[in-house]
C-alpha cells in the first residue's frame, strides 16, 4: 500500500501504482472527513449557536434605538410588560404587609379589621398573579431562524455539521492533495509551488475568521434592519445558514490575493515594479471584487471587505519583491522604458534585436 507522505520526484511509478496512491489518499480524506463530521454532528448545538450568533445579535430589544420591526416591537412589549408585572408584584406585597400591620393596630372596629383582612388577601392574590405573569415572559430573547418543513431541522443541522467538518479537516485534505501533486514538480519548481500551497489554507482560515468576526455580523445587521418597518422579518434557517457559508467562503477566497501575486511574480508573468506602477488599477479591481464578493448592498460591508484585501495586496507585493527571480524574468511582460531600465538583460536583448 502506498505511503501517505509525498512521493519523491525521481521515483518511477506505474499507472496502477498512481491509481493505488490516489485511492489511498481519497480513503484517507474520506476517513478524516467522517471523523470530523462525527465530532461536529455530536456538537451540532454548539456549531449552530456559533454560526447563528450574528443573527441573534441583530434583534434590538434593550438598546436605545427603537426598531420598527413589528415582531421586535411585540417582543419589546412583552419584555416591558414582564418588568411592569414584576413591579406590581413588589408593590402589592408591600401593600399586603402594610394592611397586615394596620389590622393589628389597637382600637379598630371589627368591621374595619374584616375589611383590612379582605384587602390584604386580595392584594396577596393579585401579587401572586403578577409574579406568575412576570415569570411567564420568555427568557430567550435572541432571534432564532425558523424552519418551515418537517425535515428541515434535521437537514439543516446535517448540512451545517458537514460544512463545519469540511472546514475542520481542510488541512488534512490539502496535505493529501499537495502530497499527490508535488512529485510532478522539479526541485526548483517545488521551491515555488510549496510555499504557495502552504499559504492557501492559512489565508483561507484567516479570511473565514475575518468574515465571521467582522464582516458577517455587519452584513446580517444591515440586511435584517433594512426597511424593517414594512416587513414581519422571519429568517428561514436553511437560507440563513446557506448565506453564512457562502459569505464566509467568498471572504476566504478573496484572501487568496497574496497567493496570486506571488504566483505571477515567481513565474515571471509580471514584475513587482509593474504592480506598483499600476497600483491604482489594482485597487479599482479589488474594490469591484469586494463589491461583487460581498452579497450585501451597503458600502460599509464592502469597505470592511476591501480594507484587508488592500492590506494583503500591499504586503504580498513587498513579499514578492523579496522573492522575485533575480534574472529579471518578471519584466518581460512590461514594455515601458522605465521597466526596461530596471532589467539590463532585457535592454541588451532589445538592442540586439534592433541591431
């Protein structure tokens, strides 16, 4: 059975051995996914709570801003009513104690004592009813997605657990893919390919973390409070979790900019000098990508997604400048005079062609 580590570049394998290796790596990937899925499905409540946290934070019941959402207004009314009943309970019990003390005063007629006893009894009953009403106010005040189908709770839980398992076992899956592909590269090519491949999962996980903690809450808040006075806003669980997964995946893919920049510079497709000179066009392209990649129309979310992309581009250009090939290969795609000056070898080649 083939080893799970990378095969050497000089090793010669037959077609059957290649297929056997591929089968072994696919089995490893499936087993890793099943193990991660068993964990995420076992902890599906926690996984659903983590993914649904941005939605729960959009309901405004205790803040100063009064939402016009009818459902939130109704929830706020229930909350304030429960608080009022709690105050009535305390007031009535205080009245009961006062009536009891007054009834025990000396010199009161029997009829007055009877009335005080009855009033204290009524106050105590009303206080008990107020206490029960205050206790009946829903304690879970966070917004939860709704399900409409009989099987939707199970299907949605199963799907979200699967996505979480895929994210959890991503390093193992990528390692198996790298180990299968890397033997096709020469040692020199591997020096270029291996760092780029290692950057992919790191940047993707960083993009998912940024999307979850920064961009997704802002996007959900904007969409849920958009024209909320005209709609009874109910969020279907299937649609919300699909939106969240797609949103985080897009942010993770957008964070692959350094990989692209390092790839094109290391392969000599374009030079870092050309990237710096055309920075304005690149920033415009990043703005378009951020606007298309974030499925929300508000500019704040787009700027939140654009800011790290610009930072990653600038850092990747500086990093590519350090690792750029020294033979000037990146300048062959630039025909500006300044670019030719940066690469003496290309200047000599042009002079020879003109001669």
